[in-house]
C-alpha cells in the first residue's frame, strides 16, 4: 500500500507576529487554518466590534477573557467571559465589553479568511490526508444563537467540555492550575482529521512524532515544540501527539471539523448533544 508523506504541523505564535487583519479601531486579528476550519484570534479593546457578513454556515465565539454582546439572526445576547456561543449562518457582530482576547472559529467555507491565514500556503495543494467537511444534520430547533457558560459544564471526572454544531467540534479543556504530570500524558493520533490546539493561557510543549514511511529520506524528526499564548498549533492526521503546560497555569482548547464521531458516540461526553443530532 502506497504511503502518503505526512505533512508537518503548523505553528502560529500570535504573541510574536503581526496580525492578518485590522478589524477597525481596537481590533487586531490573527488567522490560522486547517483543511476544514479557520481560527480567528482577536486582541480587542472595550467597544471594538468584530463583524462577519453573510457567513455561509455556523461558527462559534469563545470568550476566554472578556464579556461581549453577540448579535446574529435577529437575536442579541450578553455573553459573559469564559463562555462559548454557537452563531447561526449569516451576518453577526461581536462587540467587546472589555480588553482582552476574543476567539472565533469558522469552517473553511469562510474562504476569504482561510486565504489570509498565516499558514495558508500549507494548503495550497489541498490536504488529501484529511476527510472532507460534510455537515451534520441541522438542529431540530433551527439555527440560532446558542450560549453556554463553561462553568455550568464542568465535570468532576473529566477535564473535557465538548460542544458541537453542524460543522465544528470544540473541546474547551479545563484550566490547569499547575504543570501537567509527565507520567500521565496521553499520546495518540487521528486517522483522517486534524486537531488544532489553541493555547490562550500559559506556555505549552506540544510533543509530535511523525510516522515512518518506506522512504527514509522523507522521515521527520520528533518535535518538542515550546509555544506561548495566544497561539495555534495544527496537527495533521497520523501524527502522534500530546501536550503539556510547563512552568505554571495553562489553558488549551482543541478544535475539530467536522464533529468527531468517536466523542459523539460516548454518552454524556458532548455537552450539547441533545441540540445537534448525529448523522444516521
């Protein structure tokens, strides 16, 4: 069987690079993409507005630090810090009520944003190792703003808080108050989808091991990438990976597109599973 050479991971250090967008006064935005998603991390001042016009499908707004007013589909909500909001297709605005980070996650159907991503060149010839984005069924209640306070979904037996919509899955991991125990890491890989690890607090080391192919000249050395916050690391399929915060507290969020079937089939794992049906 022919072996497909594994692509290298993408690393975007927002704290040490120029933004891809200046979205009006008080709003600078860094863009990083995967084959099926785009992550927009914005450093905003109070009163700054992030506007998206005619977005073709659902998106998500994560507020790790500041509260914001979110408007879409004729609805308006006041979203507190440390919350996640699913946004319906169409036009939306996010108006910050403080200084800090605002994160928006789109599918790659937001082609204008994908084209401006810092790592866009990594996808110039596509990503044949990634399964295509096939939307899951529409929510029975229709598309609308769906707002979740993260504290309401904390679990005593898990550090995962997983939410999904028709095209995205976001795992807002619990904050780590201390460095991760190096004897309890979780190296694993994914067969046909990418994982984006968004660091919004602390310093992380992403450990990456690339698979060997019959062609030794194409082998890649192991990586132990140390990266600060905010940053995005996009891990290709088949790459064995695990991450750990070092030197203090950390907060990591994982992004996938489309939603993961393995997570979705575990009862109780996806916090809003009752709002979004799985494919038949």
